[in-house]
């Protein structure tokens, strides 16, 4: 066993320090190859020379970036043609192309170059009406209301409105018939765009639990907006006030979360049937007895016109209307 151990030791000693990774060949050619190419010291030197050459290639600036560089200095890199003219080399053409591309910029869209126009309201375009608040980009005028549809009574109601307008005109009060009959349940709200969807969803969640109902109109009253820039002649809601108050109570809770103005306290629910610019409420109130007489005569004939079924509410934001359906009893 001792002899075998010495034999193995002498076999290991026969390999030099370069035997790491030995392929097993013992020919003279193989020994020369390992000695010439596989020396660790030589490999380190080769790597150092390669690193130095790479650093020199990176750090050496191009001729076009050197101080004092002129076009004449590239003559040596150009090819002289047979007629004596010099043709730029590929390197010169590539450098020139790179300089042109670096100076080229992407034009801005024309919309960004235009200055933002200041919106100016012209009351003549809105039948003399004046905004209650200034127009600003991103602000959306919004309101919740009960829509009233005349249906087959549209023609007779238009005749009724014409009689009211004619009576007022005889007393120098010029009224314009309302084109959109509704009962307001909020003030005019100013909403940011990102409020519209969540507020609509909150209103729909609350009001979808309110049961549908009917309301009844009776009598005329005079109203004016907060700024006293418009005066209205309206039909009062008689039956259905309690249901409207319940709706307004739920709506106010929702508006309070957005810190929006609540509806009028002890407000009179009504349908504006005609309006005029300015505050002429006193003159119009003096005409109420004659106007009430016309109103009584009309509803004595069109008795069904007093009653409206309320199945849904409209939440208008800008020009878009969101429908909120009330609960249908089984």
C-alpha cells in the first residue's frame, strides 16, 4: 500500500503548475500550446493590452470635434477624382448627416402654439340672459330637476302661455315663454369635470330608493334669481311637496359631501312657464289677479294638465343629461 501511495504522489508531481484544465494530452505539441497560450501571466497581459486599446478608442475624439477644426483639414480623408475635384469620404458624409439630424427638431402641434382665447359672453346670443357666474374652462354648470312632458297637451298649453304673455305685454311687461318645463331640486351647481361621475353615482344610489309619485300644479307666483337679473312667472306645486322635500333632503346630504351649496330653505317648488330679463317682480305681481283668471279658465277645461307622474329625475351637467330612475312599487 505504501508503494502504491508513493507511485500516485510521483505521478501528481510529474504535472506542472499549468496542469489546471489539462486536456489529458501529453504530446510535445500540447505542452508547447499550454506553455505559449495558457500561461496565466500572458493572459493577464493580453487582457490589459485589450483594455488599453478599448479605452484609447473611446477617449479619442473625432476630427470634427477638435478645437480649430476646419473643412480644409479633412482633405486627407477625401478621395481625389479624375477631374481634380475631391469627393467627400464616407466618414465625412456620415459626420455631416449626423450634424444635420441633430439640428432638426420636431414641430409642436398648432393647437399648442395658439394662445388660449378668453371667453367673452354676449347676452344677445342668449336672449339677453346674463350668466350667474363667469365662464371658466373645466367648470360645468349642473342642476337636478324633475322634467315635465306635456305630451298631447303641448298645443293647448302653448295657447295658454300665449294668453299670459299677451296680457303682460299690454302692461309693458315683456315675457318669453319657457321652452323647457321642469321643477328645480338644486341650485345651479359649478362642478369640476372629475366630480361629475362620482356625484352622479352618489345621487343615483340615494334616489333610486325613492318611490315614484304624482304631483299637482295650482296657482301662479312670481320669482327672481339670486342676482336679480331675471324674473320668472311660475306654476306652484300643490300636491307632491312632501315627496319633493324628501328628495331634496337626500340630495343636500350628497351635496354637503362635496361642499356644494344646498337648496333654498323653505323654497317654493314651481314650474317656470315664462321669464324676462331684469327685476320686474313688482310689476308682474300687480298683474297676478288677471293672470290667475286666465290660469283658472285654462285648467277648468284641461283638468288633466294639473297632474304629472314623476318616474325619473334628470341631472344635467353642461349639455349632457343623466337619467335617475325612481323606485317602482310592486
